């Protein structure tokens, strides 16, 4: 399930997907797309999901097998996307958290007791 943010009347989504070929977590930013209204699970609840992730336009690759591998950011799209500063900060906070989680997990797997090298 994506994490959603509303900013200046637009909705954005961050979601996490694992890429086996890259041995990396992909943290994806997209503009969120409204879900169709109607009956269904959660309909009428104030906490019901109202949007889903749309087409990805920024993706960060966070390697989790090699702590020396540098995380990277990829920009996608055939058209221009204007990303407000606050939204990019929100996305990069998610990326930084994922980098930290991967590095701590790797350190723990290597037997470092506090998870920090």
C-alpha cells in the first residue's frame, strides 16, 4: 500500500518495491490517482484509501546486499514533471530511511552487535 501526501491540491504516492535483478529496494514517487468511488471494502470509512500510486516519475534504488553500493536516483518520463520542494523532501526522507534500514540490516547480518559499523 502506498504512502500518500496531499500538497497544494495534488496527491503524491511513495511505494516500495523490491527489484531482485538489482538486489535493491526501489522507492518510487508518483502522482497519486483517485480510486473510483462506489461500494467496496472500506467505502464510507474516513480512513478508506482514496488514491493509488500512478505512473512512477522518480525512483531511488537502494542496494541491500552490498553496503558499499551507492544508492541512486532515476528520473522517468517522456514529459516534464514539476515536483514541489516539499514533496521531494518527503520522498527523499523515505529514501534516507530505507538506506538506513538496509545498512543496519546488513550490519546485523554481518554480526555487528549494534547494527552500526
